[in-house]
C-alpha cells in the first residue's frame, strides 16, 4: 500500500565535543519554541543519548523539504550552525525519512 504522506520526517544526530556539550544542548533547546512556531514545522524535539552521554538527537517533522529549507534560513538556526564549527566532534548526521506505512503516518 502506498502512503500519501508528503511530510518530511528527520532524525538529526549531534555529537558535540564533551567540553561544548552543555552549551550546544542549551543552544538547541533555545530554538525549540521558535522552530515550533514556524508554519511548516509539526514536531521539533530534542533528546539526550542514554548510552552516548554527549550525543543529542533531534526528531523533526516538517510539512515539506521547502519548510525545512525555510527553517535552515532562520537567523537562530544559522547562528547554531555557525557555532557547530567549533562545538562539534563530527558533522551533524541528518537522516530524512518518509512513513513506511499508514499506521506509522497516522501516529503523527
């Protein structure tokens, strides 16, 4: 069965250097509310790693790739991306997904 959900689901894996973990975490947390206020954003949630204590995970749902592009153009997003140059141990890994079933789609 084909799922007609055109929303863009993302997981982002963010691995700051240990000495920058708190500042990076606080910066990401500071943009959660403004990001949720973007018209194309449905979910923007930050999680901390249980087994990898200096790793953050973002789960995001945007209306479309265009809505994600608009998010990336926001000043608060650009500011964090610029800081990532110093803060991160590895580049952010972004995994873009689409729902694999109607059951999955309807959960969100």
